[in-house]
C-alpha cells in the first residue's frame, strides 16, 4: 500500500480516507450538502488537513456541476 500523502507529507488515517471517499461519492445523490457539512465540521482541526482538503475539492466540484 502506498503511504504517500501530498498534503504536507503527513499520513492520513484510514478513517479520514474513508470519510473523504464518502464525501466525494455523496455528490451523486446529495449534491454539495455533504462536502459542505464535512468541511464546516473539520475546518478548524489542525490534524485533519487531508480531510479538509478533500472536502473542499468535493465541494468545489459539486458547485461547479451545479452551475453548469
């Protein structure tokens, strides 16, 4: 398994990776709501950089799809 993590070189936990995956996949059904909630919950936590980054990516993607 590859432990490389481009977000500041720190390894994300398996739970964070699972939540990030579910955040991306939730856009199929619920649109931008789940990525927004995940980002709002974790935005002030310094140890959740990977999850914050992925929730912002999912939110950006889903909002872009909403505008098209």
